[in-house]
C-alpha cells in the first residue's frame, strides 16, 4: 500500500531530479521553445516541496492535490497548468483514503493523464509530455520500474516527431529532430516513483 509519505517522497525525488536536470531541460527547450522549461519546473517543484513541508497533508489525495495546486500557481508556462492538472486530478481520484493500492494509483494516474489531454488537446504522437505519460500509465500495472522504462522510451521517441501542440508546433517541420522537453521531464516524474518506492 502507498501512504501519504510515499507521495511526499515522490514529490521530493522529482524536485531533486528536476533541479539536477534543469539545465538539460532548458537546453532541450531552446531549439524548439523558449528555453525556460528547466527553470519553470525547478521553481515549481521547489515550491511544491516547501508547501508540502509547511502544510503536511496527511492523505495521498491531499498531497497530490496540494502539489498540483502549487504548480499551477507557481509555474507560468504551459507546463505548470498541465502538470498541475495531472497531479490535482490524480489526487482527486485517490479520494481521502489514508493508503491506496498500486492498482488504485494506476487508475488515478490514468484519470490525471486523461485530464491533461482534455486540457491541452494533445494525443499521443503530438510530441508532448503525453508521449511519455501515456506509455508510463499503460506500463504501471507491471510496476514502477516498467513505467519508468516506458516513459524514458516515450521521451526518446519524440525526437523524430513533428510537434502539433504547444510552442514547438509553431516551428512546423523544424521541430523534427529534437527531443521534447516536457516528455523528458515527465520521464523524470515517473522515475521519481521508483525512488519513492526505494526500488
Ligand atoms: P512554455 O512552452 O509555456 O514555455 P514549458 O517550456 O514549461 O512551457 O513546457 C513546454 C512543454 O509543455 C512541451 O515540451 C510539451 O511537452 C508541453 N506542452 C506544451 N503544450 C502542451 C499541450 N497542449 N499538451 C500537452 N503538453 C504540452
Ligand atoms: Mg518553454
Ligand atoms: Mg515559457
């Protein structure tokens, strides 16, 4: 079973990896964006860990709902509302249980990813974070390590795609040949699950 501490560790691990990889995420956002993805998420997840420490929510749903709300209010770019919606919707789907099973979490994350697709209008193949998140959710039934591998593969597979959503889509065919920054940060988010589980 996964408790509030697990979800807190997930957010802390993600904040650390996003901070470690911030320069790389921003570099990926440079040829096909506005070179702010790393700094956007570094600022956002730092605020998430600070607010989780301060408010100490005590259920999985409350941890993710608060984290999502914080991302929405801290990150100005496209990725803030999208990641914020992902976490908020996932948290809402977890309800107010003190512990949730891995299957319940997989189902909730599916609802979160669906909400991101509804909000942003992207579907798999559009060269966005969805290209890492959908395969990760599909693989989650096989465990966190399988989800991490699927997300990493999904992020790498964005390179040959032409962007159809977000800032990168303004470049048309010139977006081809670059890995999507949001899919890359999504693979960090999913990798955080493995860390949180201590696997
Ligand atoms: P901005 O583009 O506003 O500067 P960021 O650089 O923080 O925001 O985030 C860019 C990332 O957001 C992209 O790499 C992409 O993965 C993701 N993204 C942008 N628009 C969408 C969308 N409509 N649906 C899903 N993901 C999106
Ligand atoms: Mg950007
Ligand atoms: Mg921006």
